[in-house]
C-alpha cells in the first residue's frame, strides 16, 4: 500500500505507545523515543512507525514526503479541561485579584462565573462561534489537536444548549476535535441564590435530560466547592447524571478540602480536576479507583495560589493529566505549552511525566485513548512537530511557542507556527 504522507528523518520521535490504562507512578517517566524515525500515514491514520529508510517501499506517486530533520515529534497534544465557548472577558476583575480579593467573594458579589453568564446570554450564536474559533486556532498553533469544552455559562436551558451547539458546529468546521461536557452545575444562578434546591431540581429534572436527549454532551461535570455545590449536592447531581448515561467529571477541592476527591472515587468519575486542596485520603481513594487527577497549573499561577501537589500524586500512583482550564476568569490563556512548563517548574514533575500528562493520559481523561494520545498503528495521525532537540528543551525554554508544524489526521494544519487549514 502506498502512503498519503510520510514524515521522515525525525530527530526524536516520542511514541507514548503501549498504554491501555492511564500511566501512573514510574510509568509516567518512561518514554519510548525513536531516533532517525519516520511515520507513514494513509487515510488519516498511522500505518507504520519505524526508523531508517524502510519507508521508501511505501512511497507512491502521490505520497507527500515531509522532512523533520532536527525536530522533536510527539502525539498531538490534548487539552482535557477548557471553558472554550463563552461571551465577554473579565479583565475588570484583575485589579481585585491583584489586591487579594478571594474568588468566592467576587462570585458572591455577582462577578466571576456569574459575570460571564450574563455576557454569554447576551452574545449571539455567531459571536460565540467567532470568539471560540479564534481560541481554537491559537490552541492548534500550540500543538493541541483535541480539546474538551464545557458549557456552564448559561445556567438555564437555552444558553447551555446554545453553548454546546456552538461547540458542535466548531467540531464539524474546525480541524481540532472537541469533546463535549455539560456543566450546568457551575454556579447557582442569581435568581436561585436563596433556593439552590430549586435550581438543582431544574437541572436534574429538565435541563440534563434535554441536553442528553439532544445528544449535546458526553460528560457531566459539577463545581464541587464551598459556597457553590456541596459534596452532598454534587453526589446527587452526578448520580442522576450517571443514571442518564453521562460519563462523570468533577471540579474538586480547588479552594477548600471538602471531600471532592473522595466523591470522585466513590462515583467512579473519569477525572477529578483542580485538586489543589485535596486530602491525602482522597488522593489514595482516587488512585485505588483509577480516577485521573486533571491538574490545572495555569489557574494556580494566575490566581497566585499554590499548585496541586503533582509530585505527591505521582508517588501515590494517581494517574495525572495536565490541562489549560482556558476560561475568561481564572486562566485566560490558550497556551498549553506554558502549562506544561509550569508542570515542571511548579509541580516538580519531570519533562517526561509532563509530556505523558498532555498526551496519552489526557487522551484517557477524555475517553479517547483508543484513537489519540500516542503514535501507534491505527490511531489518528494527530502529530505535533516541535523545533526542539529533545523533551527537556521543550520544558526548559519556557514562554515561547516551540511548534514548527502540526498534522491533524494526516493533514498539515499548522506551518511555521500559523494555521494553514
């Protein structure tokens, strides 16, 4: 069989191969790296991976041959926690944060998530689409080929559906693949401030079933935090979501250790995200149940708060992924490479562990590990080509974009750091 694409002369190819479960402990630091390697692609899938010049027998008249001499090549990066579709921005809260005003106080005063809810309700479908498309382009230029996106800036049926429908259209139109999560339990709307039980009833009896009926979300998420949704409320919402056929995620123990990590283990969530304040017992429970700790170091950096203890989690054999948490408030940045560098600098993870956390483990975090996250035969040819000599340099030289080019299902979509699709 003749190939559509062959990438040859790869200086170092990190395959991330051979992981049927998320990598944990020492496994996260163990990479398969091929030198003078090639990747052969046909019909958007990886056909063969090897070294030397064996690829020549696969070259046909129409085969595109690309040279990656001096380059580091990895699977396309996976950003497994974002709030991609939203209206407006929140730079007006920046001074409050710099002056030490706690986020929960900003939220209680009508700012934070509630401010973005108002902006998202007012925005048209096209306005939301155009804004999110720009962000997806930026993510792609940083090497991200799959993104999880959450609703949660509507807090009522019409706007939640609008957010998710925008995301579905982007999924069809844009090279980046999107994974859809319903986050109606992102905050209690102002009109239900004194009656959160009524809002939870609305969520469970009307909004969640309708979103599922429309096929708009695969996962259901809850912001389990003091002053938002309690452990008991989160347990109820997620248990009902599970009955409806949703897979589960949870914003857990971001600010106060209220038991979100323990709940994630109890319910068998795919991931528990944030975890800066998670208890050791909660982390042990997650390790036992295989719940992925999805750490968001860019958020900690932007809020000037201590990061989650990635080193401790790895030592406890908790599987770890890293993601941007791109959102208009606590992390208004699409730069997953900077998040990776923070993984080393602030979480004390090794470069190898970080790369594992944004490829194969992040693919598991969005339940796509059979399709993406590694360079293996039969998987999508989602490929990031970095102008870097090795994995260590990718983390060491921080604050810039190392991407040279990106392929999505074998199609060149970024060249010289800019989108070309």
